[in-house]
């Protein structure tokens, strides 16, 4: 295995297949906030934690979509270790996320991650 940076977000930890997206979407445990849905599905036989980002319809421009996705990726990179090993984590952003500042997005996601860990 290659030596990856501590805060890297390599392609191998992205949820890419339709099957994985469906699994985390329908079998995962959901947590909600005003602007996000977070679904976490833990699979014992999988070793790598994988992350996916999904945006709901309603973002007006590509600039908004890309900014929100960039901030979500940043928060996920810095909080990879908060999820159990072998988890599939899907972050779904609602359209009202586009009106939030970057710092507000970070704060809301971090509080959602803490909520997820508190239930364990």
C-alpha cells in the first residue's frame, strides 16, 4: 500500500460504484441537520472507509455546487478517523447549503459527525 498523506483524499477512498451508493443510501443509518443528511453504513468485511458526496437538485450554478463539494471534501479529509474502519459514508447536501458561508458548512458538518459518534 502506498504511503498516503495524513489528510489526503485519494480515489481509492471514494465511493464510486452504483452498488456502494445504493448500499449506504438504503441500508445506512441517517443523521440530519438543517443543510445535510449523513448516511453511515458499516460493513465488517470491508477494510477501507469510503466517502461519497451527493448534492440534491436545486443548486443554481456550477460555482455553488463546486464550492460546497470542495468544503465537504475538506471536512471529510480532516475527519476521516472519526468513522469506524470499513464504513461507507455518504454526505448529502441540500440546496440551502449554497447560501451558507464556508465556516458555517464546516461547523454544521463537524456537529453532525459528533452526533454520529455519540450514538456508538
